[in-house]
């Protein structure tokens, strides 16, 4: 199976710097290199986005990402309480 590259947007890099569980989040994001769509309840494809947007649940944080070819683009790393507001902003800008 092909190995995927991971790219962070500027927003995601800033979010990650501010996260309290930074090392655990980085480790879990690294797992997306092997399989960006692992089975289980921690991954969800969000509706009404083209190209598709996925949510990875990591404790109190949510990672929003897209898969483009062999590159996983991390859009945001946010606290779960900010998820709905962030999704609305992404939807408006898309």
C-alpha cells in the first residue's frame, strides 16, 4: 500500500502549537500516513463538502482533513467545543 504524505495548513500549524496534547496529536496524525481512512468510530466523513472533508476524533480535539491524491492535508486541529463554528466557516469559504 502506498504511503501518504501529511501537510499542515498555516491554521492547523497554529492550532497544533496551542494544543495541550500536542505530542499525542502529532503521533495520531502520523498514523494517517499509513491509512488516512482507518476503520473505527474516530473517523467521520462530513456531509456537504466537495472535495470530502474528514473529522478525526482525538480526546478533546478534532482534526479536520482532506485527502488529495497521496497527500493528507490537515485543515484544522481544534477543541471539540469549537467544531461547529469552524465547520460553518470552512463551508462558507469553500
